C-alpha cells in the first residue's frame, strides 16, 4: 500500500462556474487511462470506500501579512468513494495522493490517466474579520462565501508534477477570483515514508485583493487608504512528510513559508510579508 471571446460579466462568470462545478460533481464521466481496455471489453473496477479520521496541530500567521500567530488543534477527516470526496481543509492530506491537489469540501475527479487529472470542488471560504488581529478592527469584514474550484495537474516524470487551479466566489460576496500554479517533487524514502517538496504562486483579481489587502478611504483604522490591483500576490515553498506506522495508522508533518508580492506586500495592513506554518498530524485510514 502506498501511503502517500465575448467578455463575460462577473455575474455570468459566477453562474457558469457554479453550473460547471455542480454539473461536474454530479455527472462527471469516468475517463479511462490510455492503456485501459474499452468498457465493452472489460468492466471498470467497482468504486471503493476510503476514509481517514485524525487530528492536526498547526501554527500559522493570524492572517496573510500578520505578525501574530494562530495555533490550533482540529479534527481532520476525509471520506472518498470512487472519484468523489468530502473532507475538511486538512483531512485530505491523510489520503496520500502524492502530488495531486488536495481539495477540501466536496470534490470530484472529472478526468484522469496515469499522468493527467482534472478535478472540481465546492467549499466554504470562511473569510476574515477584525477579531483575527487588532490592526484589522475597523476594516470591512471579508464575508464567508461558497467557492467553486477547478484544478488540474500533469506528471512530468514519476516524481515531478505541475498543477494549476482557478476558483471563483459563487455568491457575489466580494470574494473575487483566485488562481494558482505549483510544482512538486515526491521522494519515496522507503515503502512507508514519502517526502514531497513543493513551490508555487497565487494570483487574485482586483476584487479578491481589495477585500484582503485594501483599506477604504476614511476607514476607522487610521490606516491610509489603499486600493490594490489584481495580480500575483504570494509565492510559497514547503515540504511534507507522510509515513505509515502500520497498515492503518499514518503520521503527517508539513512546513511551509510564503512571501507576499506586489500590491499585497505594499498594503498598510501587512505587518510581516513573510509567513510560515507548521503542521503535525496523526490519522487512522481504512478502505472497504
């Protein structure tokens, strides 16, 4: 067992993203790998139920650009049946899918082969409010919303992969759109332990950056007004370790550092543009 172009309005984009994500989650066709026989010659393997249940201890910046720390101990779980998955924000890390993106919320694999995959997901974005840090008191809250995401990846070699993803606020709550690119390298240290190194960049449109890094004129914070534009706002790099204690129990550890870029880095709400996070977890995994 391996442990591990007509221009559309924002409203049209949100609607299309929601229809696409929901339609894909409900009706995504099964895709055969290039070497698989046609379905009329061989029956596809029946889907298997996999699940993981555990907990993760983590420390991270109190918000993107903050100088304070946020420490937490949270349950982490994931349930997977065939190409469908439901998980917490940390739970999918225990499922051991190597370099594939770990989508939280409700997700589905839309297409896959030995080297290529595409997935879609829906998740709750909890936003941000003034309680996250004192400097944010007086700023408009970043409201929680429902986000749809489509992501894909390609394995350049057995160990090296690249990935891309795009997400959109479906409820029109000023969450805007985000995109990401990433590269990862998986090193199988032993049959029980795998180390993965990764790096990537995150982008956001003007709506997203203004919500997270903007300061309205005449705000009650006393900070100068700031209206960022869209673009790359963060780069990051990190390492993850997954190791199987036995057939069912696995341990997980991760460390990541990120650096704000461009208008995000110049924002008056940013105290420290460099942030780091560390996570350690333990989980029980099983399949039926």
